[in-house]
């Protein structure tokens, strides 16, 4: 379902509910030329970028939150000019995803007025000659501007919709027919899913649709919008899944440290991605003790075994 050169977006936020098992498998399959478009990025994208799977990255931020602020892989690839980086503000990216979800070509905003985000000198897709209409996923303009026609409140910025080929989702539960239930914060998952042509769901559990229909107000997405489901416990590791397991902070710190140089990153990838053939081997390598330490308490919804600092 995921092809080279596809535009892809993801569920989650920075280090929470990222479909990491799918990321690892994409890397093992040596996907290339991917165009990532995200409201906010994180560990998953650093791995794809560092491995050379990405040609274009559009977002507002990338890093590992408190486990590593600097996206070393993206920094290197940007300096090498092997990845095109298109920078928007957080609100711009959210509006772009929302426009795609609504099926409209753009949304108006005032966000980032007076900043260099709007400076045409930093329209990198234009500089690379990619806003020529040849790729129907790349808008012919980064922004457009128009006068408010209703209240005469000045110039409005128009941000173009995002229309990904695929959205890869991690969810706590998915029904047998594709109904998605996400526990905890849903971030911009609903918009990312609705904006995309195809949706793949990795879930901690596949459950009966009858169970999900007992409390329909807790469900996020109906099954008819989903194309594929996979039951894959711990599929978001090392990112967290609220109510199921915490973020594996030490593991993400190791990724961040390894990504400082090409050599260290390649060694890490050889050990944790290319050196294991599938998700089951990955979990076996992590070990039961490590995973059980991360497992959430069923009442508190977070692990009571993870050390969180001292007073």
C-alpha cells in the first residue's frame, strides 16, 4: 500500500502513538523518495530521514521532546541538500490538514504575519522547481494572500490543503471492520485520517465492533474510512500509548545520541532495524522485563514502575 515517492502522514504527536512498527518495516523494505507532511514530527521521521527514505519534509517542528531536542538526521540531510525542508508554523500545518479533511483547497488564517515563514525566499519547493503543477500533491503556491471581503479587516493568508496518499495510524483499539477508538488525546489524527486517500491502522487490540458500538461516542473514525488493520501489541514502541504503556525515554535517548553522526546512526539501525526481521524479533530483543516496566497501570493509565525524577 505504501509506494516509493508517496506523500505520507501519521497519527500521534512527537513521542506519543507513533506507528513505529510500520516505520521499521518501511525501512526494512527500503522505501525511498517519501514526502512526509505532518502537523508535528518526531522520532519516527528522524529514523526515516536518517535512513535516506525521505526526499521532502513539510512540518513545523521535529525532535524527541525532552529526550533529545535536536533533529540531527534532518539537520545533516538538509545541509547535504538531500532532503527538501518546507517550513510552516504549527497553526499553518493544522489548517492545511484540516482543509484536506474537509475536502476544500485551502483555509484562511492570520498566523505568522510579520515572520520569515511567509518570506518567498524560503519557499524551498518553489526554488527546486516543484510548484509547477506536475505533482498534484504539491500546491502551486506555498501561500496566497487576499483582502478580507466581509469585514474589511485587511490581508488574509491562504494556506493550501494537504492531500496525503497514506495515513499510518497507531490506535489502542480498532474494530473488526475498522472503527477506530483512541484513548487519551487524539491530537490531529481525525483530520490526518480524513485528508488521506488510504488509511492503515496498527492497533494494540482488534476488538468486536459490537463492543465499540456500546459507547459510540468514544470512537474517532468509522470503519469505512479505513483500508487496512493490523493487531500489533507494542506497535508504537519506543513512543507511548496512553493506557497501555509509557514512552521508553532511555531508548529514545539512545536514538538521539546515535543520530549525531552517520556512523553511529548506521550502527544503531543495523542493530535495531535491519538486524531484526520483524516486530516479534524486535520485542524479543527488548525483553519482557523492559516492556513490563513500561506497561501502564490499569487504573492510573500510566506505568507506576518508571522513575520520573526525584524531589
